[in-house]
């Protein structure tokens, strides 16, 4: 199975760089994510844009089996849709894969039962109406205020059936049923790009808050919708989770037992975690550590001189 990362730089430079204490800590995370995972999954790929390839490959020197600049296709998309680079990458895969966020570190290989699954993800996120960051009703209301809205059939069904809802957390995501994964990704991208929704998106102030809906909520909707339809090509489709809940992933000792770390949300700004991250990279990858410091001293890393990079084909 191939380990895959994605990096769409437009939302990173617009806002997401502020999620880290500094540029060097962002780069440290990339080093540790790639180097820890490649020990278990030596076949690797990066899907990014020209700017991301210059930063991570030319300047930082990370080694990938394939580097695709397919995310150049997102140049005209609004940077608030930060998860679009991930979903675009999911759709581009042509063989079984695990996509890892760049703040995920795999100290051990993932269980074989997980990597053999049709679809895999980090954990389910159970939704409590009225007290959840998942607010599909807000998206529907704000977009439809423009007079029209297009939603995937799976979304409409999920909202109407009255079952306890959940989303699929995608700190890691992938699997072996590429046909389903590509279909789901198509629906997610269509939700963002559909002409009927464009006026509503323009009127929406906080688009960034709804990324988890088209990436993670819609994924769960697609899985449940097709699982119980006998005439669907995805009938019976199953997902396997590394953890059974968010609490198991981030509160219990289960993550340590599995050798899995994910620096979510405010962890990236935690000074103690940042110090430990820096010390780990300095100890285990001193050459990369020095490059990270040099890149930070050059400013934002985008203006440093790059070295020649062999072009690679986009799948």
C-alpha cells in the first residue's frame, strides 16, 4: 500500500500557517510525518502544486517516490476550502493508498485489518445536534438563501432518515475500493463546484468552518447510503476505523499503544509539544533539522533558491 500526502499551498499561506508556532515547526512536522511513515510504507507520493513542490522537495529535500503537481488545478478555487486539496488527491489515486495529514506520525505500521479494508479512516465523529462543529443545516440555509442549492443525493438522504449521525475523521484516509473513493470524492468536489451553489458560496462568510462537511460528513453519508442499496455498485461497502471514537483516539492510551500521533487543532500551538517535536527532529534527522532552520531564516521558504527536480508524470 502506498503512503500519500497532499499540500495545497494557497490556504496554507492565506491562513493555515498561523496554526503553527513557526514555519520551522510546520516543516519539522512534515519531516517527522514522512520519515516515520516511510519506514512502514516505503512507496510514497506527494500531491501538491508548484509552490509546494519547491518548498518540500526542492528546498527541504523530502524524498517521495512520486511528486505530482496536480493541485495546480486548484489555483482559481477559494482558499477557504482548505480540504479541497485532500479530496482532490483522494480522487487522483489509482492504487490502494493511505493518505496521511502532515501532522500524523506513524511510529508503528497500521494494523493489517485496517490496510486491507475497502475504506479506512481515523475514527468516527458522532454528531450531537446543536452542540457540534458539524452544522449541515447552516450550510443548507446559507447557500439556499441565494435561491438555489445543489446537494448530493447521499447528503439529502442522510439528513432525512433520522438516524444517529456521524462523520468519518480523516487524519488518515484511504483503502482498497478506489471506485467508491473516487465516486465519493467526485460528489464532494461537485458540491463545491456546482453552478447552483456559487452565488451562495459568495454570500457565505465562514466557508472554512464547513470543510469537514464535504470531506468527512459526506463520506459517512455516502457509505451509509450505498451500503443498504442492493442496486448500488457500492452495496455492502464497509469502512474500518483505527479508533472507535474521538475519545479513544485522543484521550485514552490507545493511540500510544498503536504508535499513532495526530497533532490536532491547538496541539500545533502548544509550546511543550513544539519543543518535543523540534528535539525529535534534531535528534533523529539532523540534516533535515538544519534545513528547516535555514529555510525559516530565509523568510517564508518560498523565495529560497531551489534545486533542479526531475519532472514526474501526473497519474
